[in-house]
C-alpha cells in the first residue's frame, strides 16, 4: 500500500482494538501508513493488526496499559525502533464509568482519569521526543461530545474528556515551533459497545434506542468509520495549517437549542 493520503507515514493508535480506534487504524493503513495498534486487550489488537496485513497493509499489535507511563514510553520507543520515525499518534484509549456522582467509588473516579487523561498525556509526552527531533508530526486526541456538553451519569468521563481538550490546546501551542500539529475530535453518539451500554441504562430507555434516536438530528448513531475519516484528514498533510482545534463531529447535537424539546 504505497499510495494514499498518508503513504509512508508511521502511526500509533491507542485503544486500537475496537471502536473508533480500530476503524482509524484500518483507515490509516489503507491510506499507506505503517500502523502500531495498541490496546490493553492484546488479542483485540492482534486481530486488527491481522486485518491490516490481510488487506495488504503494514500493521503490528502492541499490548500496553496507557495508564502506566513506562508502558507508554515503551510503546512509542518500539514504534520508532521498528519503523524509524513517528508521524501520527492517535489517542483513543479511554475508561468510562456509568453512574451518578453519589454512587461513584474513588477507584471508579480515578480510573476514568488515569486512562482517559493521564494516558493521553503520557502518550503525547513520549511522542514529542521523536516528533520534535524530526520537526513534524500530527497528534490526534479523541475527546467526546460529553467533553463539550455534560451528561448525567457520566461525570468522571465527561470531566476527563473535557480536560483532554485543554491539554490539546496547551500542547498545540507549546509545540507549534517544532512543526507538530495537535488537535482533538469530539465524536457524538457513535455505535460502539460503551455507547450502547450507556443508552440502555438511561431511565426510561432500557432496551430501546428509539427515544435516543429522536434526540439526534440525523436520527441515527454515527459510525466509527465516520470518525476515522476526520482523523485521516488531521493525520494528513491536507491539515497542514490546522492545530489546537477541536473538531466536533456529532451531526449538530452541540449546536441545538438549550431549551427543552417539545414533544
């Protein structure tokens, strides 16, 4: 796969074993990148790497816990050692606890931050070493619509995802002089297992998506592949003048009126 919008580039995707991470890893590889697929679930990462290879691309699995800075450092070092450089880092790994604030444990609260926010920070910090040396690179952080607008039962997840946006902006400003672009994507409701689990537990919505669909302007859930398309743009040279930006890809949910909906 020598042709493509990111041909010859090297990409690391955390949380690449499923959902948006998987879709992005596959799309990056299809567009010519060599992809290191990271996931806490090594089997899931291996499956995605095999999918990439089966399609004629270059992919390798690297299991690691992004909440452990030493493991993240090793992940980035392995990518550079194997392929000689690092052009794209996409931070998709996250942890989500569903529950009201009064019911959250200390461990549940901290887990959302240790994976979602700390893991993103560790990966950025590690990736800056090779990217600053080569004076180029694109870092894509996956935040969430819940990081733009808060949602009940998702307090720690929303707080961590909102912090990712602030981290993205600061990192972009600090690293512009090195030619490194750092941006964020805020997906709306995407058809992934965590989102479906969240919708199912909402009061009055158990076992049905109909009520949820009515609140979405397009009347449907987004696809992981649609978020991968946004990530591909940010990873490519087409986004050469884009940094410190927050791409809200939610089909207009965040743009809706704040007033209650009349049924």
